[in-house]
C-alpha cells in the first residue's frame, strides 16, 4: 500500500512520536554514513532525543570537526564584518564625493550668475568668460535651429493653404460654368415654349367692314 504524505507538525501521541523518532534517527544516521563513504566527506551528526539522550556519528574525530566548524564560522563572520565595513566606507566616500561635487557646482553656478567674483583671479575670470561664450554659442545655435524649424513649418502650412485655395478656385469656376450653362439651357427652353405657342392652331380670318376680306 502507498503511504500518504506525512503532515509536518508535532505528533501528539507519545508512543507514535517515539516510534517515528527512532525510525527517522536511524535513517538519518544511515544517510550520514553513506554520505561520508560515497563522497569522502567529513561528516559530523549530533542528535538529542526529546528526553535528552545523545546520538552522534562522525567519520573523523567529532571534536576536531566541531573545532573546524567553529574556526570556519569565525572566519566567515570576520570576512562578513570586513565586507560590511568596506561597504560602509565606500558609501561614506561616495557621500563625501557627491557633497564636494554639489558644493563645487553651486559655487560655479553663483559665479556664472555674477556672484562671488571678488575672490576670483584673472585666470578664473577668463575661464568663466570662455564658459559663458561657449554657453552663448550653444544657446544661439539652438535658437537658430528652432527658428529654422518654425520657418519650415510655416512654409509647409503656406503651401497647404495655397493648394487649398487653388482647389477652391477651381471649384468656384466649375460651379460658375454649371450655373451659366443651366441659365443658357433655361433661356433656350423658354424661347422654344414661346415659339410653340405662336404656331399652334389655324390662322384667324380677318373681315372688312363689308364682310369680305
């Protein structure tokens, strides 16, 4: 029969708990032995029962393995502490560097705006002048570029408006021609109607005063 999955919680029944402990303990000791033999690993296993009884396995000296574990743990802790200290120092250096850069940028900004120039030497003033000239050159270049783009945009809009006006003019001329044609056809129809009325029927006979033509 297939056993169901064991629920991972404390077994309440004392007898069942003791039986399970004995089985799992033996299995764990067996696995530790197999691991040490198959993989040539240094294995140390310590188990205390619920009643405090000690069970252990070691393929080498238990004390030497524990000492090795403790030394390794100290080395790891020391390494981690060193790494943390290095990281903290790096963060402090980065913070100081950023602060100095911000201060330098603030001073440069004030000088470019015309403030704090009393303490500047001739070389510093010339350097500021060159910076301002470069900035003005970039500003003018950008301004001309924007104006050029605006002019091209206006020319495109003008072209579209001229095309629309031309299309409207053609439409008006076409409409005038149709109206002229319709009026001409209407006049011709009126003339034909009048001529038809004049020639329909026999000619009337006219009499003189004595009754003869």
